[in-house]
C-alpha cells in the first residue's frame, strides 16, 4: 500500500453570490510511496495548490478520498507539515522561538525542545542567526527557518507549495540544492508544488503534470536520475530529455487555452 493514497479526488469551491460550484480538481488519483519526493507542476490555476491543501486537510473533499498510512484525511494533522510561499513566521519571535513554537504546539518533551530546534536551525545553516528576528533576515533565510520548523516536528509527510516562488532565481537555485541536501539525510516523503520545470525535475523521483479546466493529472513522469544530485545535473542528456517532455506538456496546455480564447 502506498503511504499517501489519493483516489478519485474531486474538490469544488463554492462560487460567490450563487448556489453554483467551481470544480478545481476533477477525479485525481495519485499514489505516493514512503520516502518518495514528488513534484507537482502545471500552469497557473490547474489546481496544484488545491490538491496540496486537500492532502494537508485544509479544504473540503467533494468526492473521492485521501488516506495517509491507511487513515482517511478529514482535517489537518500532526503527521503533515506544510510550507507555503510566504513564510508564516511570528514577527515578534526570534528564529529559535519560531522553531521551538512548532515543537511546543505538538507537545514535544520540554527538555528536548531547544536542543532539537537548534539542531534543525543548524541543519538549514542558520546557527549564527538563532536570536535574530524575521525582519532581520533575507527572504531565503526566512524560508529556511520555515523549513527548519516544518522538519523539526518530524512529520510523516512534508507538503510544500512553491516554497521558493518568492525568491530571486539564484537564491531559488541554491535553496533547491540545499533542500535536496537536507532531504537526503532522512528522505521524508515530500510533495512539492512548483511551476519551475528544472526545479520539478531536479528534486523529484516522480513529476506529476497537471492540466486545467478542470484540474486533472495529465502525466506522471518517473525521474531516473542518480542521487545525490546537485545543480550540475541539469546539463546531462537525460535531464534535457525530461525537460523537453515536460515543456511539451505545458506548451500543449497553453495552446489549448489559446484555442479556447480564439473560440469565444
Ligand atoms: P494553482 O495552484 O495550480 O495555480 P489553485 O489550486 O490555486 O491552482 O486553483 C485552481 C482553481 O481553483 C483556479 O481556477 C482558482 O481560481 C480556483 N480557486 C482556488 N482557490 C479558490 C477559492 N478559495 N475559492 C474559489 N475558487 C478558488
Ligand atoms: Mg498555487
């Protein structure tokens, strides 16, 4: 049995000022194995965030089901950590206090909390900054704190929605490599939403390609590149092949949108 099992999932949003609904995700099925790194790509509005939020237990399921280790998801849970594009740090607390907070919320043993928080702050390379406040850090550093906090609680599954989306291209690349380095240590099951093709391939064991109207899965690409990986792999012939295939998919999606536009 897969660790995460999404079967025939449909998510609908209520339309404002009417009784109607908008189908954001339509009959999506997906199996994620323990320790797998899965990335989800697709053009804007194809339901990537909705799918991730559903797995996080943060949106209502209209049809189908999601289970994690055999248990149905019916709300948020301690087995899942979520990292969003905007780091949700408490501005009045230091880096250490922010990472400690996650552990306190989950009732970790008091004596272990500071030590454990420091271990993860060190892991993301911020040990010199543990008593800094979020506004004293760069965007990349803030996102590192966010990741440290998400990992410190030892979730079964790490869910990330475009965590590097707000960073400049160069910082983004570095963060991607760092995330891989961190992930290699304990290989937590990870779901990572991005619209960056290279990022999607570099990180993944499996790339899920989504299409729109309504949101569905178009393809699942197995990525057979050796690990550990670093940024240099993007020039390898195999990587270039994967990139071509992904581009074609996303291009088809954009072309389909164009046709719709021309028809109206
Ligand atoms: P993506 O993350 O791929 O850009 P989303 O999952 O955010 O896509 O959105 C999928 C579709 O659902 C979009 O058309 C979006 O406008 C719609 N949508 C997202 N969130 C809501 C909401 N809270 N209420 C109504 N519609 C929503
Ligand atoms: Mg999104």
